[in-house]
C-alpha cells in the first residue's frame, strides 16, 4: 500500500545519511559551521542503488536533520518512487519526518497516494487532504479522497477519515470512517453489511463479523433483521485439519414475528437447520503412496426447506440449489493399482411429503469392491470382478440386506492385420436380497442368478483427404442370457433388479466417426447405438444418436433417443454455442417425452454476451419451462473491465421453490440486483439487493 511505502521512504532516507556512504553531486556545495548546503540540481546516490534529487539541500551535522526543497524526487531498487515540493528528515534514531505536496507510488501493488501534507513519527504515518488509487494518476477511473489517513506500520492497519469514493470525477458514496489492513494475511473484523428489501419481509439488513485468529480455521457470524418478518442468526465455520482436507459448517436460526405467522399462516414460527461438508484426500495412506483415497461427508438437516432462503442474505453461504429431496452421504474409497474399495452411506429426507420419510429406504451402508481387469492364463483372456453389499433400512416397513456379484470374462483377438477385432465374453452375476424384522416374515429371500454370453466384431478405418482426415468405427455384438434362475420375493421398495434383468437374446450395433482438419482440429463427432431383440417379436429398442459439429468458432451438439415403439423422439438435448463478431451466445434445449404421448420435461436455457467496446460487455440469460409455459428466470447486466478495476451491475429474476404448505405457498419470485466492484489491487466490494414475493 502506498502509505506503507511512503513511511518506508522517509525512514530509508534517514538511513541514507546516517548509516551508509552517499555520493553527493550539486552545482554548488558549501559548509557554514555545522551545516552543509547544496544547491543546483542536487543528487544523492546510495550504495544500495537508492537515488534522491532536489533543487536545494540543507544538512545539519549536529542534529542530523535534512531538508530538501523544490522538485524533490526519490526512488529505490524495485521502482518505488516519491515526488514532493518539500521533504524534511529528522535524526536517524528518531525515524521521523514530514513532506509537503507529495505523490508516492508503490511498484509492487501499483497503488499511489498523493496529499498536501504528510508526517511520519516512528511507525505512524499520517497524510492529510489526500487521495489514493490504483489507476493512472492523471485521470483515475476510481479513487478514494479523504481528509486524513493514518497508517500504523507495526499493526499494518490504515484508517481513512471522511472518505469519498469517486468513479472518475463523480462522487459515488461517502464513508466517515474506513479501515483496512495493508498485508495479505487474514484479519478479524466487521465485513460490508448486506442490505435488501422485500414486499413481504420489508427492509433487510445483515451485518457479518469475520473471525480469523488461526491459520487453520476461520468463522463468519452474522445477525440478520427483516423488518416485517423477524430476526435471525447464522454462522459459517471453515477449517483445514491437514494439508489434505477441508471442511465447512453452516448453522442458522430464524424466528418469524407473530404478526407474520398470523398473516401468512406459516406452520413453523422458527426456521432452523445446518449442514456439514468435509473432504479429505488422505485418511489412512501416506502422501508418498501411489494409492488414491478420498473421504466425503455431506450432511444437511433443516426443519423447513425455506430455511435455505432465510439462512443469510448472501446466497453463496450454502452454495446449493433448493431441493425438496435432500440426500445426506458419507463416502470413502481406496483405489490401488489393481483393486478398488468403496464404502457409501445414503440418508434421504423428503421435504415435499414429510410423512413418507419413515418409509424411505436408507442405505446404511453400501460396500463396493472391484478387481480391475487382468489377464487370466493368457494375455488375450481378461477377467474382472465387482462385489456390492448393502444394508437397506427404514423406520416403517421391511428391512433388508442385498448382495450383488458380477464376474465378466472376456477374450479378444485382432484378425486380418488388425482390420477386424474379435471379442467374446461370459458374464456371471448373482443378486440376493434377505429380509429382516417381523414384517419380513411374509417375504422370502430373493435370489436371481444369470449368465450371459456375448460375442462381438468391430473394425476401425481411417483415410486422409485433401483438407480433412476421417475415421470410422463400426461394431456389432450378440448377447444371449442363456441361463436365468429366480426365486423368492423382490420388494420393489428396495430393488427392481429382477424385473430389470433381460431374458432376451439381443444384438447391438454401433457407429462412431470423427472428422479432423489438417491442423488436427475436431470438426465432426458422430455416435449411434441400436439394440435389437432377437426373440420372435424382433423389437427394436430405443436408438441413441449423438452428433457434434465445430465450424468457424461455432459448435452444436445434439443427443437424442428415438423410440421405435412410439415412433417418436422420447428425449433430446441440443446445445448451441459460439461467437459472431462481438456477440457470444449459447442455447440449450432439453426435452423428455418418456411415453411418446405426453411431454414430461421441456426446458430452454439461453445466454448472450455482447462486447460493446474494449472495456464494456453486455450480458444476459434466460431460462423457461416450456411445458409449464413459465419463465424460470432471466437476468441482464453490464460488465466493465479496465486495467485498474472491474465492475458488474446486473438484475436477476428467478423462481425458488420451497416446502409446499409452508406459509401457504410453494415458490417465491426473487428480484435481485447484484453490484460487484473489484478495485485492482485494492480489493473487492459486492452487494446484493433483494426483493421477493410469494406465489
């Protein structure tokens, strides 16, 4: 920060005269008793490369005071510099001085400070009637102008009094007091307040406090007030207990006013909850181990899903979309060169239909082991194995344990000088489910055993042309589940494995092709897969097709599924993106029609960006539910970037669902104004102004 550099300049100047040899050059130098006077283009050069110049210099040998007059200039190695009309340096052991009408620039941060007067006393530097900025000094895009600035070098703390923030020459806002640290370490203190407004909640205000006393953790705490609705508290705790881990905890509580509950009929006066996220890449293995390891814990618990909206005015605190079905999980895996072990737990909570939670099947836990593909007896004969075991439990209804074992055996060989690849395989699988508790006395353990024989042929060809290079792959395979034995009961609440296993002989055909230009850029990708039943009906299963084109900076990708039974496209996803001149665009269309008779999902997402000039960009986005004929959200904004600052001002309207029945409503329309300001390298200021309305 320039204030820090300014203080160091004065202290260093004192050291130049007291502690090192100095080369003095001037048109006239004379001694009058114990005073040395130099005039006429005075310059001083220190042994360490520091350089000073002025029109006139007076140095007192007894007191150690030095005065420089007119066109004072100081620079040192690294590029830091200062200009002034007058500079006075007191004795070296006092480390103090003052300067009039000065300009100081820090080369490292590129920030500058200018003022009418500055005083340094020890570790304290004071500047009066000054300004500071990181932009070009002649006409800065942004600056802070203040009546007084005080810098404590020992505490590395700066205070600005009566500070105005200017955008160009226009004052934007006033702060009677503004303080910040000059180092890059974390410090405790109050953050910028968050404000907003709402038709139903009234004025909103949130004041966060940041606590960071240790390197391993930090804590953000905030008090929230919604004038018409109520008050809340929240905290966000982060920690890192090792170089290979990180975690975060969010907790919050919001209490509605009685008038609000009476008006909207909210079934819960208090909304509270919390969530925990923890990740670790080394648990039992050492950093030098070649094994891959991972632990993930993701836990959420709310008494009402609307708590996510009330948790904080900063939507980034939870960083997740509102969902009526929450999945809590604990996952651990260990992967070696030839084996894989995973332990997973899943606990589901349905906020849309809470009475059904007791009947939800929870996975506590699932154990998954794999033996990777390896040669068996000969190089071309490959074998692998997968084993899964699950404990399925719930408060109401039957409980069970199920087990799955899959062992594929595969043989492959190249024929006709690698023009044809022959593949044959045998897959053996066994699924078993065992029921427990008194309800299970009516259910017999289910066992499903099968063996499937597979045979495949494929080829891959490539051919260069004048401007492109084309590759094409064609394959066909045959599958025969020649053995199948099933007995016992299969509760559909736990598994549909018995129904999902096919007993039909099938054939599948696939096509893959790529097209490249002479520079190796991919121009076209095409994949198609078709599964055919070889039973009496000879049914055609769904056709899957994917095609992607890249041309002149534009790209389009389409993935669709066609049902021969319904003679209709049952699902498709089309993505278009690219740029034309100063315009950037993207559009995505999602479509699902599982029965061929009614549309289940149909969405359109689009975004645009238009470069108005070298610094300004217009941005916009739009999302629509085409099935419900309802806008899901839209936004428009302006982004500005220059060498010393970035800013973004945008407006967003979105629809947020929450617990059906809560407040007699199921969704909320959010109108949000975002203001984001980055003052390079000073820091970032962001603000969100909310307004919402229940629907």
